[in-house]
C-alpha cells in the first residue's frame, strides 16, 4: 500500500544489484558501505552504529552530509515514524535525490585499491612505483 514502488524481501543475495536498483539507500555508515554508496552514486540516509570504535561511523556519515550526499539520522532518533517521514520527504523530491547521488559519486575513489596496493608494495619493496614488482 506504499505510495511509491516498493519491494520487501526477507533476504537479499545480490546486494550490489539491489543497491544499484534503489533510488535511496538507508544504511549504517561503515567504511565499506559508504565506499559502495559513493561508487554507486546513491543518495542515502545514514544511521551510524553508535557503539562503533571511536564513533567512526558517525564521522563517515558526517563526511557524506558535509558533501550533500546524505542525511544523518542518529540511531537513538531512528524510529519507524521518523524514518518514514524522511523517506517520504526524499522520494517526493527527485531532483534533490539526483543532486545527492551526484554528491555521493563525487566522494568515490575508484582507484582506491590501486593506491592501497601501491602503498603496500612501496612499504615492502621500496623504490619508485615503476620499479616495483607487478602483481
């Protein structure tokens, strides 16, 4: 009976496909999740896990908020009513969702894995990147 196209699943095997199909993602704000949201260029409502070490999920979410890519909803404030209002608000403003998605995409670093590998190789083998062993 939702006023928008909605699908409810008991379990999702293909999270990448589900997220790619979504207009809005509601999620915790772990590093891998926020990196995936950025790569997909999806607007989001981020609910940081309040017991994460050094409150890192809050900081991840705040980075998205600062970029205009997400709204942060504190775990203690994340009630069914508040979440419903937030989702309805966003889905009624497709232009804002589009702007937020573009902002999320701007946070993506598609070469992050290459940079990490280069750093590891530099620490292990030293030398300039072109002198390192290829993997």
